[in-house]
């Protein structure tokens, strides 16, 4: 895994010394992504500069050094990621008569040779991997950026500056772009409503005006003559989910097929010339990956877990049982409140734009633990979105099945009286019936939220509210307007997907790349650890959406087909328990250890001076949270992560 960056700027705008110093500064800002070696390359004619920071995983020799130029000299690339099937691609080239005098064994060299012969789009389509890259075509004088199908690796880009100083910047992280003199450093207010809604700056937006993200499965191409970036998909999650034709396999043959596919995906992702291990949370997804790794390995796989002293948050004991059954070399670290809280001041530097999924804290800690022993770690990310793992998929379907029978206007009318009742009154009425668990959402707040769900006008609106951190973020943001996105009026066609499958599809395209994969990339790369997700092999994704829904949920049990694969390797009784996840008690912390820190960031004077949020509304939620009439922990965490990030910009 690596870090990449670069810029395209008129040759006369910078002297060669300044150009070299600038690309070096951009590289230094993301040096954590590639501590093993670095290099930069410039094309004097075009004004293009590439930078590369290397975390050496495959072919540790200098033959894997980047930026790299293809054998025929037409293409130069800076590449971040892994092409897991590169040996097969290399053999395909040889078998087709395209012999190459290979310099080494790196997947980057294979990819460049494939681009030489097949062209970029075909090379990407034939690749199985995770990556972000920038490719310069010397013949056509075009620059193309590309990102892997699922969005495992990040890539930002955009024009900045004016006149002769105008420059096209790109890089793995915003930290790199900010080092270029043309960077305008203007916050994108229109990104803030959706940031509050989801806890991340998603889709193709970034926190900075004029800077975008390459979307998963997309290329972006431009040149000095045609400077407007043109985006084009080479793979579409919308298409493969909407148009997937259900297989005629039986449950038994489907299990066989999934196990074979996962064994191939896991085997490819165990490709490494450095120590390799796996995250083991104790859940279905990571247990499946680890069990298949151990099946393929002739030595104990090194597994890693984080444990919590509070039993209701702790899955480490289950992970240890699974590790014991499989015979892995298991390392666990139990952390308390202090260790978790110590990460908070580091978050604004780890996450280069505001990011507010509080599980980012234990994710960083388990990455830090793993990096003490290995350089690559496999994970179980993706299982929930592919095999119906989140509770909201079934809960949402049940709710929509009941409410959709009523006209939308009547649903909204029915929800209004409940929302009009003060939450404090509802709390008093409901407390004798249902006591509020410590640190959880009080009954009145919960009923208000459910009323909003019940009044949703469509499946898409229901999904948007169910995944929302802030349900009405526009009320909190000053002078910011959220545009149309995949979750706000621009969703792809649903086709024949049922309600649960529609929610899975939308999560696959938004929550997975914008939250889960962003969280994992930044946490792991902050410690120079490469994370790999075999369940996100695009062949597995395509297979999963060809499975009938009855293969994913059976007799109320989710991930049914994935479980059948797992039960061939791990006893069923070790896995039959409720899902827990990486939850941390943010709501309780904001009333305790983090109260003074948060109070400073959320002071009325500060909010008014900065001018991004409605201070009156934020303070109201803060006061309600402190009084325990509401639990606004997640909502306040989103504001606080922006505030902490903002303070780090000055």
C-alpha cells in the first residue's frame, strides 16, 4: 500500500527547483502511507509531476520503485494498491504473445504492461484488486485518475488557483493537496448538511470547495488542452445490483460456489512478501475470512482483537474462542476508557477531513496493535452490505410493509401528533413500560425518530432517515445547501430489488465506501498497515447479488449463506449470538471525561465566531444531552469532529 500525489501546472508557472520542492512537500505530508521508499517524476513538456510513497508489500526490490514507466515508454503511473491476480494477468499477456522483458515481480509493472497491450479500461476490468492510480499517456498527453470498484482506496482531485498559477491537484489524502501553493483552502459549506446527516463527507464531494473524490469504479480524464475532468465508469455497482439475475443454484451448490469463490479471493489476498495477519472481531464476517485463511495456511495465522472491559461492548472473548478453535496465533489487547480517549486528539490528523463514526477509535487501536507484528491484515468488511447483516435492513422492510399501505399524506398526518409531544413528556409516560438503558436514546427521542421513519414517503427516504446521524441537518448548518446525491434524490433505479435489497444496494454505494472503507483506510495507513477485504472482491459482490434473498435471510436469520460457509470450519454454537459491533459510549463520555473538551469546542462565542453552525440549536442539543432528556451523542460527535478538524486547520 502506498500514497500517491501530483499536480498538472503550466510548465512556465514553476521553475524546476520549485516544482521539485513542491512535489516533495506534497509527498512529505502523506509519508505515513509509504515509509519504505519514495520517488517523484516530472514531465517538463506538460508540467505534470507525480509523487509516490511506497509501503513495500510485493517485490521488495528496487524493481518495484515508482513512479514507473511502461516498457514501451508510452505510460507513466503512480499507483496505490494491489492487483491480486497480477500473476494471472502476466501469464495471459505472455500466452497471447506479448512477451515482456520483466524488470521484477511487482503488480505495478504487470498493470502497466496490460495497459500497453489492452488499454486502460480493459486492464482495469481484468484486474482483481484495490487501488487508486494516476496514469500519464505520453502519446495523447492525457492524465487519467482511476479508483477501484468498491472504493477501498481514496483519491482526491480538483483545479485550484487562478490565472497562470492555476493547477490540477490530486492525491490519496487532502493533506498532500494542501501543500501546493495553488490550494485555496476554502471550506465547502454545501458539504456540511450531508456531513452532519451521515457523519462523513461522501460521494464525490470533499470538505474543500473545488476538490472532489474519484468515485468507486470510475476514471477521470483530462489534459492541458481539455482541462475539464471527464468522469466515466468502468464498473457500476448500480448496474450489477439492479440487473443481477438470480441464480438457479440450490442452497447446497450455492454454498459450495461461495466457499470456492471466497477461498480463491482469500488466497489471492494472502499474496505478500511481508508478514500478514487478520483482524478477528468475533463476528460472522471476520471469522469466515480467518477460517478460510487458516484452511489455506500451513502455519498459524496471526489474528488481532481489541477487547473492552465493559462486557456489553466486548466481543474479544468470542474472538479468542474462535481463534482457539482454528488454532491461530492470537494477539488481543484490552483497552479502557483512558486508552480510547487518548486517541481523540489524534483524530483530526488521522482523518484528513471531518469524519464522525466513533468506531474510528477502536479501529485505529486494533490497526496500531496489528502493525506491531505484521504489515498486511485481512478484514471482514463488506459482509453486512452483501448478505443482509444490518438490523435496519429487516426492520426497515417490516416497517415499510406496514406503513406503505397508507397514503403518504396520511402517514405524515399520523406522525405529526407524536412528534409534537415533548420528548420529556414521552419519557415520563414510557419509562414505567420501557426503562432507558444507560447511555442509550431515551424513549421520547426514540419515538420521535420512529415517527419520522413512519412518515417516510418512499423506501429511499426511509433508508436515508434510518442511516442518518442528523435527521434534519439543514436546520443546523448556516449558509449551506445539500445538493442531490445518491441518498437525496439521485438514487439509481431499484429494478426488482425488494426493500431490504434496495437498502443494501444504497449502502454498498454510499455507507460502505464513504464510512466503513474511509475509516479503515485512514486508521490503517496512519500506522503504515495495509488492510485487505476479501469479501469486497468484485466477483464476490457480483455473486452475492445474484443470490435469491432467501439465501441471505432464512427464518429471520441474516447472512444465511455466508454462515453456511463458516459452519464448515467453525462450530455453529460459537457463532450463535447477537451482533455487537465496535460501539463506544460517546454519549456517556460527553457527560463525563470529554465534557470540558466538548464544552470548549461548542461554546456559543466560538460557534458564532466561526459561523458554520446555528449556535442556538447546537447549544440546545448540548443542554438536552447534559440533562439526559435526550442522547445526542452521535449528533454532537459529528459537530465536534468538524470543530476539532477546523481548529487543526489554523
